[in-house]
């Protein structure tokens, strides 16, 4: 039996840490969005230069783009998602590398 698209969209969370004016970030975003067109997963982008994202800027200021791929293990009592430790890709990565991590996160969930 194959998982439904609705279940998969909740099974994996992909977060791209980026900033404006970053050519590598634009290339990374293209790789992720191409995969996202073919496969369902929860996807968000986080601009590390936005003042409310300062904790992430402190970690990734010289490393963007950075991609986190996490499996959603369930829901915490406060309503937040219970996430696995992130698998990470840095700087230059391909659509295939992202897909491999999404596959691993889906398998870890089941």
C-alpha cells in the first residue's frame, strides 16, 4: 500500500535558510521548488536577515543556502510538530540530493 499524498505532505518538512541577493540561494531554491512540483512535502523559506530570524542568522550567516529536511514524528502537546533532527545540505546541492534526503525522512517516518 502506498502512502497518500496528504500523509506525505505532513510526513516531511523542508526548510530553506536563505537571504536576498544570494545567487547560490536562488539556485538552491530552484532545485527545491522543482522537486516540490513533483513530490508533496511541507516547504518553507526562512530569510535569515529578517530581524525576527536573528537566531538563525547567528548560526548560518556565512553558510546560506542551508536546507533542513526533517521527518514529522507527531505533534507535541503545545500543538507544534515533533520533528526529527535535521538532515542538512549546505551551499551547492542538486534536486537529486534533496530528493534523497526527502526519501530518507519519509522512510524514517514509516
